[in-house]
C-alpha cells in the first residue's frame, strides 16, 4: 500500500452564509466571514490516493492522469469562481472549508476509482493557519 | 541605514474590472479574472521601512508600532472585504495587484514618517507565483 | 468525521536539562542543546481536532473559539518565556519537544472537549527539520 | 506512543525507465519523464519513527543519532548521484518516487530498530506538488 | 515604476563540468557536483520586470503573456532536460547557476521588451539554501 | 555583476535589554521581549555576496567556501548560544535583530573580501513575519 498526494490550488470567493437566515443573523454568527460583499482565498488542495504499486509501471497511478482528474472535476469549476453561487457541486452549500472538503471528496471518489486507485484524503488549507481534512465516512 | 520588513496578510474578494467598460469587454480583456461573481485571494503583504538604528533603543522603529500602523491603515480596511467596492482607498480603482500596491503605499507613507522612519517598499504576493513591488515614484 | 487543524506559533527559550544530573553530565548527554546560557526556537504548533460537521453551522467547531483556546491555554503561557522555568505546565519537565507536545495535549484536551470536539493530534515543529507528534495514549 | 519526524534533502538525477522496454516505448509511456539525457530533482525526505518517550532522557530517540542514520543509509548514497545507475539500493529499479520510497524504507527499517524505535513512515516530496508516502506493508 | 515578479519552476539534470578539463580535474575542482552520472535540481525561477502601470488596463504587463514568454523561452527548453547537453541556450556552458541565470536573462530580455516592459532581474534558487540573481551588466 | 545568496540558520536565546537600564525599565520599553528568563528564535540568515563570474570556474565564489566562512564566523559562535552573554561579537550589545545584522556584517566583510567577492547584504528573519536587512553604510 502506497500513498500518493497531489497538490493543486484555486482562488475563489465565498462567504459563510446560512440561506435559512438573514444577513444580520449570519453576520452575528460568522462575523466578517459572512461579509455580504464576499471575500476570498487562495485555497490549497491536497488529494491523497492509495493502492498498490503497479510492478510494471512503477507507480500507483499515472500522476498526469491524477492531475487531469483534479483539474477537470475540481479546479476548473472552482478556480476564479464564487463558491456559494457559481459552482455546481457547492452552490447552495454553507460554504465552510469543512463542507467544501466533503464536496470535493464526492467529486473525486468515483473518477479516482476508475483509474484503479482509492481516494484516501482530501485536505484543504484555507489560509496558512487553517486546514481541514476529510477521509470519508 | 537599516531595512526592516513586516509581513502581514489579508483575504479579500476582487475582480479585474474597468468601470468604463461593460462586463463583456472586461471578460474579453481579463478573462476569468473579471468573473462578475468575484473571486479572491490570500494576499501577503511585505512592508519595508528604512532609517538609522536608534542607538539607545537598538531598533529602527518599534516593531509593535509598525505592525499596529499596518493593521490600522491597511489590514483592517481590506481583510474580508471586497477590494472593488468596500474599501475606502481602493473602491473604484481597477483592482489589479499593481494598483493595490500603490494604494497601500499611499496609506502608509505618512504614518510611517510620523514614527521617524521612511517607507521603502510595498510588496504584495497575490499567489505563490505572482508578486508586485512598489518603491514610490 | 472531519479533521480541523489550527497552526499557531511561539518563541521560547529552553535547554535540555535533566534536573537529577549536573551541568557536566547534561552537557555530555545533550551537547550544546544543554547550554546553561539557554537557547531558543520559533516553535510551530499544529493542533488537530476531530468530530462531525454541525449541519446548521457548517463547521466542526468555531475556528475563532479554537484559536482562543490555544492562545489562552498554550501560547500566552509559553510565548517569550523560558520553558524550563517560567511555564506552569512545563516547568521542571525535561524540556524536550516530545515532553512539550504531551504537556500541550494535556492543556488542550478538556477545553476542546467542552466545545464539543475531540483533540486528535498535537504536532510541534522545533526547527524546519524536526517535528514531534502526539496522538494521546 | 510519540512520533518523531526528521526532514533531510538530496539532489539527484533520474529518469522513468523500464529496462525491459526500449527508449521509444519508455518515452511513450512516461513522456519527458523518461528523457534519455536524464533530469533531476531536489527530493525532500521525511522519516517518521515512533515509540515511547524514554522517561530519563526525555526523548524517543537521540535526534542526532537518527539524523546520522538517515545520512549514512540514505542521503550519502543518493545525494548528487544518478538514482537509476549509481545507487546500490535503487540501481536497476524503475526509479519512480513510489519505488524510491520503498527502497528507503528498507534501508532504514533495521538501523532504526537497533536504536530502540520503530520506523513509521517514509515520505518523499519530488516537487512541491507531488508526494509519496510509504508506511510499510 | 512598478516591479512585477513571476515564479516558475523546472526540474533538470546538470553537472559542473569545464569541457577544457578531464573528468578527474573536474571532480577535483567541483567535487560530487561534477559527478559524471549527473545529478539534478528543482530549480525555482523568479523573473522580475519593471515599467509603468498602464492606466487603462491597470497592470504593467499582461501576467498571462509574461508567463507564456517564460514558458516558451525558458521552461519548455529546460524542464526535464539535461542543462549541459540538451538545451540550445545552455549546452556547452559551464552549467553553474550563475551562468544559467545569465543565459536565461539573454533569452528573456528581447521578448519582454517587445511587450513594453523591461527585464529587471533573473533570480534562481538551486536549492532552498542557494540563490543567484542577475540584474544585467 | 552577479549576486549569490547563501541561507543558513541558527537557534539562540536573547532578550531586548539595555544594560544602562534596570529590568523594570527594560520591561516597560520592550515588554515581554525583555523577559529576564530569556526567550529565543530560529533565526534565518541570508548572506548575499556580489562580483564577477570567474570565466574558467563558472562561479562567483566557491559556494562550499562561502558556506564554511558563514559557519565559522557566524553560525558556530551563535547557534545554541545566548546572544546577549555568550557570543564574542554580540555580547553586551542591545540584542535587537538590527544590531545582530550589523554585527554579522562586520564578522563577514573581511573574510568574504579575501575570497575575491564583496559582501552585499546581510538579511535576518527573526520570525516568519519580521525581517531586517543591512547593506553596509
């Protein structure tokens, strides 16, 4: 069993906003993180997959293929977008890093499986001080 | 002559947008950087001041005071805000990193001078790959 | 189950020193790490907590609250102090990074629990090359 | 149980090359990673060992001794060498990061054990975006 | 006057080798850096250009265009190549970081000028501890 | 003219302390930075030298020699020491980063000159947020 991690990045706008509540209540709950004018981050994404080394190819999974999957299913839809309103798999979600991590896991699980590997972890750094990791249920 | 640099960070939303042009023309000029739904970054700011070492105090300028000036004049107005619409000293500007750097220079020049030092450089990292530095005219 | 990590930093003095032995024996055991004049580090602390995402709030634990707990119970007592002699929860300990990590775990376990999360890991980087992690017994 | 990680670095040349195939087939499989003129990397190695804290010494294992073991068994043979042709424990291997990680694990397992600790993980960063970790079978 | 820096990376093989001398003399001069089996690095390149901010566009130079120039004239020829033997603008050079920096400067000076900016600096990190910067004659 | 930078690190104890004043006055001036029990840092040092590339050797100065000079004149005396009391070239100084930078400049100027290069800059990072640079008078 070997673990392979690919790092990718995306820059996006978001706000903490519970659609069941109004702007005032959201601001009370989340403070400036719920600023109605939005704010944004350079999110750093670490995707870890696991499996056996293919003895003939020497690797677990073609790294270029893994990169392409992450770009297609995650980075292209998210980069330079609004996470709350413009991304098919996060629009309407309460756009916390926790929920973004789970949504990215769901985007990647099947495509990684089709390549013969297993998704192990989705880790996101929202800032240099805050990280969220999801390993599945 | 000694140079002292303080690093601070802010996370904000912006888009490349020339208010003299429409959304379509802006998108053509700037691509996804002009996404009307905004995007954002973790901007890293490096402020460098210069001057002589105070022989009795051992430093050029009280670092805590320099930090407070940067927080008051730059970070508090910018952090978790929309650079294009919510920040007094950048609202209405074409919100490029170049223009943000000049605007931050203008915010800091006088307050740093009052502390007996001289502003030398304002440097901003927009992403880990893009940096802008302004040294005054 | 989701994992949330908060990074904080403290700068402190310490020396490797077994109080049952004299200076000479300590220097023989630990070399310059036991220098009686002290030395110090910029310690980087990673605190990871785990639990379920609150479906209404979108997060595992309020990040601002987690930060406040780490500041109150760990950073304020340790920062700009002498780990061997001035910190209630490490004074008298053999001030290795291993023992500091366990002592920080003990400081944080209950306060994190009261917030409805569970402490998962305390990781410390003493330098850019040396790291210690403690996951509890 | 405590985990101690030591970071070391080596710069080496390699190419992806399956010796059962010719240059053309290798180039087709691996692209420019199989360039016959070689390329190279600054590999970053993280070695994690685990065990109990020695109550008298305050540490899991003497960090200087751990560093010496990694230097002797891994860094000296690999640094400024050709991984495919000049390193006893990797020559002839398909020089993927996956296989290098396993080979380094095999180099370190016994020497770490003799020091009273247990090897937990060998992690290699090939670039700032690609990482491989091996935890044993 | 504003300064804009773009960071790019390339991984390549090289050795310190003066073609006027034999392998033995080169090894004596440069030690293991002249290993005939090659070694390699993840080189990090910082290209800084300078000029005035275009008042209508808000930037000094289109960052995407600057990136494309660096990729075309520097990264594509160097990445996953042998600096001593496979790169048109460095082959036959004594492949020190100093000479590589000057060669990259010569590659970029005119293409940057055609975009209306002026090349200010080429900086290369060979490892995390060694950097070379060239500002022109 | 080419610029070569070497990064080295040292971990040391210090306090801000003006020996003409008592502990109380120093604490009032410098706050916890003057803690009588000391604190410490992982200082990161960047030494930049400049000169012409030797056309036969391909470099400005032998990097191994530059490293040895920095280790001998700066790192060995400072690492794991008390900057205020145990280092010949800083003892008795008001141990600010500014004064440490000037003291290191004075240590290195002549030895670098003897190697045929010229000292250009001494830069120190005290923490990841604070930097001091000295370029000579």
